[in-house]
C-alpha cells in the first residue's frame, strides 16, 4: 500500500525525511535524494538513541521516500507495549475538563467510539439501524475521510434520543478540547469482549498470537478485526495500542 491517508502522517513523514536529507547534505554534501539513499542505514544508526517508536517512524518515512519497506533498512528498536503512555495518565488538556458536568458526553463517547473531529460534525442523519441494531454512519471528520459504521454498544436509548432531538442541528454544539482517546479505548475493549469467542471455538488460523512483552497471550482475530473497523482502522494489531484493551482483557488467554 503506497498511499498516505492522513495529513498528520504526511507532515510527520515529511519532517523526518527532511531531517535525513539535511544530515546527508551536512555530512556528505549530497544534493539529490538518489545521492542520499546510500547513507540511510548510517543515519538510522545515529537515531538509535531515540525511542523505538520514533526510530520506526523515521524508517517508515524513508521507506515512503524511496518506495520500499522499512525492512530494506537496518533493524530499529523493539517497540514494547509497556511504553505506550497515551491515555494511561491524565492528559494536561483535561485539567479543566469536568467529568461530572460532562457525564452525558462521556457516556456518549464510550458508547460510540467516535473521534473528537467526528463528534464535532455529528448530525441526526448519521443514525442508522441494521438488523435491529443502531449504528452511527461516520461520514464527516473521519481520519483519512474513510466511511465506516460504528455500532452503538451501550446507553443505546440515551444515544438515540440525543441524536433524534438534535434534528437538523449538530448533535453536540460544542466539543471541548479533551482526551477522547481514552473513551475510544474503553469502547474498543467492550466491543472485543462482546464478540470474542471462547478458546475452544476459535480455529487455530483465527488466533492472534502476541509477541514481545505479551508473548504467550492470544486473541480472537475475528473480534479484533470487527472492533478495529468500528474504530476506523483496518489492522487488528492496532488494538494493542489501546491501554484498556491491554489492562482489561477478558478473553485473552495463555495456551
């Protein structure tokens, strides 16, 4: 896959690619990308002092520049899930965010798993029903402008009522600058636990075997994929980056 789906990813790749070419110019006088290519591994070696996540980001940025994969470069540091800090601690932006005053909003977020930008654009017309279940058709504000349908998993009556009462107006007239990722994490966990099959009912080729710090733990691939798509992703391993999924797993098992 050679596409970049978000503006944020494009800017990150561009920034780190620029770091690389500037380094090549300063150390070897390179004037073109082709001239820089031979020094990619050497530059990545100097970056091994950075976090494994940043190392991988820079390798991916160069892979995009040279139309290859990160496997074409030196091996970067191993990214351990224990190093994921996003939404594990209180975010600075939430300092003035009142949990009590925003109780209904928080419950709405946990029930739908929507991103902040998606919540800002949400309207009544996006509420749909399929096979007796309510979904939200994400049509605006989605990452990469990708359409998806997110199942409403809790407080269904309250969520439906809120959307129907909005009429032609936005469902939420104001969305504060808070860390909505933690609510998406809880949504992710609930969806997975709701869909995951018992070990004895999961075919061997549909088991996801974790590696590194979670070696020996397995999950249901089918449930992971569905939960991932409800969140707006297409990769099952993206779920392992959601802290509550790690901390509150109910159906992960050790064979």
